C-alpha cells in the first residue's frame, strides 16, 4: 500500500476497529470492505478527518455476485475476496450484493473504494446524503437498478426507468430482453400539496405548476422539469430524466470487451473518442498492457480536439437558448474541419470507435500533422470572435452573471468535476492531478472561476479551448515513431498476411473473434478528464470474455442532480440559461 492508503486504513482501524472486514490495494486503488451498520460513521470519518478529507463523492454502484464465480478461475461462491477474518476481527461472509462507493480527496489526491456487503434478504442501507449531497441521484440509481433501500433518502424513487417498471435491470437474474411499457402519465411533484401551501410569502398571490419538456427545444427533447411558479419566479423544481436510458451497462455486460467499444462512443457523443480512451485504459490496466508511445500521443491530440468540439457545442447551444443564434452557426465551421480530420483517421465523424484496447485501430494518415496544424491556425480566430461577441456583451452578462452562483464547498459537496467545478474556483483537473498518457509532458494551465455562475462556466470553457490548442501544438512537435497497437497477442489481431500463411496467427484471430479478449479476474476503477469532468470506468472481470460488472461514472450525472436547487428562487428564464451552462449530454447522463 502507498503512504496515502496506509493512512486511510490506519485512521479507520483507530476510529472503527470493528467495522473493517477487509482491506486491499489492487492496481493502486484502496478498497475497504466494511459492515453495513457502520456505514454512516465510517463515511463521516472519511469526509471530516483532516488526514483523509474525502470530500468528493464520485460514484455509487451496486454489484450482484450471483454468477460472478462461474469464470474458469473461480471456485468459491459469490465474492472470492470476502473470505476469512477481516482486520477488525469479524468474520467476513459471502453476500450476493455489494454497494460500492467511490470517494476522492482533492487536497490529498487519494481515493478509496468503500464496499458494503448486503444480504439478499435485507437490502437496506443508511443514506449518506446527509454527509454528501452528491450521493442523492446515485442512491436513486442503485435503488432503481438493484433494489437497494436507502433509509433517510429525501426522495427515493426510480430515476432511469419509469414508475411502472417491474424488477431491477442490473441484477444478474434479470433478462436483458425484458420490456415494460408505461401505460399512463404521472407527476413528479404532488400538485395538490403544492397548491395547498400557504401564500404569505408569495409575490403574486397565485401559484401554478408548469411542466417544461421533454418535448421542448430548450430541454433538447429528453428532460422534463415540473416547476412550481410564483409568477415568473421558481419556488420548487423537480427534474425527471430517463427518456433516453437504454441500460448501457447491461448491454456491456452481455457483450465481449471489443463489442463494448461502439457503446461507449454513444455516452458523450459530442466527444466520443474521449470515451474510447477512458474505457480502453480500464481494460488495459486489468490486463497489465503498455500502450505504445505513438498511440498515447495520438490519444492526447484527438482527445483535445474532441474537448474543443464539445465546448463549442456547449457554448453555442447555451447562447442559442439565450437568443444568440449566430454563435452556434459560427462554431460549425471549425467543428466540421475537426470532424473531417477524425474521419480521415478512422472513416467515422461522430461516433468513431477509433481506439482499441492496447492502442488504435490503425495509424493516422500521412497528412494528419499538416492538417492538424492548419486547423490550429484557424481555431483562435473563431474562439476570439465569439469572445468579442459575448464576453462583454451587456445582454449576455445580465443573463449570466450572478445566475446560479455555486461556492467551491457546495460544488464539491454535490460531486461536481470538470468545468463546472473549476468555475466554482476548485482547480481539480485529472490531467494535472493524475496525469495519464503523458499529459505531464505538456505545459498548460487550469482556468478557474470565482463565482461558479453561468458566466464563469462560459469563461472557463472558452479558456480551456485555448489551453487545448496549446497541448495539441506541443504534442504535434515530436510524435514518436513506431507501432500504434500493442504486440500483446491477448488483445491484438495478427497481421492479415500472417493469418493466411501461419496456423498460429489464424488460431489467434479465431480465438479473439469467437471468444473475445480474456481479461484476468479482478476489478479496477480508472478515470480521465473528459469534456464534462471525471469520466470513470469501474470494471469487474471474472476471467471470461465479457465484463462481469461494467459501471461508468458519467460526470454530468453528478452535476445535473444539483439543478433543482440551482434554479430555486430564480426566474423561469434563468432555468434555460442554467441548463445550457451545465452541458448535459443525455447519452452520458442516462446511459
């Protein structure tokens, strides 16, 4: 264990000696298994102890161990590492379910994965929302997908499926082909209760409930808000999502590791290649594979081009929703040129599937570097022109400055990462804090805001595009020569000419196509700085050709759960401005 993980285990042993059942440090990720009855106290210690400081709640997911040990290297029932005596002296028993919490300390730069075993007959846990506000939607998701019951949760109801849905989709005994139709409409707020509230503090003396979306241009056709209005001012708001949910994680768990690639493209489809990179990193870590340097450099270049495109769409659509249509169309040209560059690499423009576990599909074209440099020459003009049109524009500033202020403390408590967190003044960027694929070789700055409002989110994204240009310029100077895919036969297809002439190469291709990549048993959580923040992949392998458990940590899911509190007290026109500034991408949000 590292010094950071040892400190965490030491403090927990001192404060809660009977709570810890197991502790280990696979792949540099501390994993601590605790008793369910000690969950709240352990979480309080993790957040408030000065030596730990786990203030950022990243993710919560369920794991169903029903079929976990059917892989060739497993014999014992259920979860193999939960055996014997734990550090606290208690006996660790087999359990079908686990609740898995991912926590991070921004100041200490260390992480912990907290596991709570659950018996099938009793899936109740204490809600940790009193400790981290950011646990709210993640607990609702675990309730929706696994049936976990969180005692004390403020609003425990389904979030990704509808009210008439039967069963829990991510349990292993749930049929992936099962469908449940919704036969009725329903409300997400109690209208009678709302209208019965006293009117003493009202401005107009008249209260109404209004549904906004999902069939509304400003909600992009996939979200619904029920707001309680006092005139134009919002008293309450309740957000409903799930209109685009396709149970991405279930699909990944029923397909092999290579077949998962097109699915991850469709998370944040505005910057699809960054999803490829994040997913491949997780599997590469499980396999212990080193990616060739040339492939890593191309990953960085294309990821930063993707970041620029993503920010252009976010800023452009936010301005469209506020009435400034010109900016969106103006940003089309540079985006199209970047799309064409990506198309020259892999034949696709939007959902690219260009990355491969261990590298890339194939090498970049010969004219990639000059084309990239030509695009980089043009980008500053487009960014600067949009800057001139808006940054000091009186109308734009009145619509954005001071709208939905977010303090640094609140942003962390809600689980914000990415531009929305940095706009609140917190300089956390995975590329700086935990460099990957050689990001520590490049000079770039991390822009931060002061108020965390709509205006600061705009400014941060504008500056991040300029910083991405800096990174790409440095990365293009000396792209290493060499292969773009590992030569590890466990994952890489053999050259086609060898397949036709060599029986071993033919067998290698046959096994990869028919059985898929065989990933050793284990689990890992990896993270990258995607356009919306920390994109995390938590993968459990049981030694077979497809993931046993596949969980993605979508950055905008954590951000969007704060929306109801952000719009409260504002005008209904502010709701549209705030929504656009958060850059909610439905594919990533709902999976």
